[in-house]
């Protein structure tokens, strides 16, 4: 039956039959495990705070590259005129 709707390109009945067969879409809830794995976060605010802390820890780390390594990398000459907007002549 559902295949017949798909073969006929009858999308309205195809999706209606699919919904009837498999049930409605999920509620949109996406629980997340806490950082230490002790609980499941379901509240939007708790999930937001979890991701905020995750990225804070991820992005605010001390550099892992040594100053000596940076000194070995060849440097290019700085071209000061790049990126400077020149007004167009009217």
C-alpha cells in the first residue's frame, strides 16, 4: 500500500500511511548524558549549560605547542596594504 503511494508519487498519502504505520514523529527531546555520566540531562537549560562548559574547557586551554617550535616556522613578509579598503573614485 505505502509502496503504491510512492510509485504513484502521491506524497500526501505516502506520508499519511507512513505516519499511521510507524506512529508520529519523536517529541524532539534529545537527552544528553552529563559530563561524568552519572545522569541524563533532559532540561534545555541543563543541556545548554553542559555544552557551554564543554566548549569552555575545549577552547580555553593552554597552547600545547612550544615557543621553540613556533620560532622554527618560517615567517612571511607582512603586506600592510592587504585588507585595507580603498574608496572608489566617483
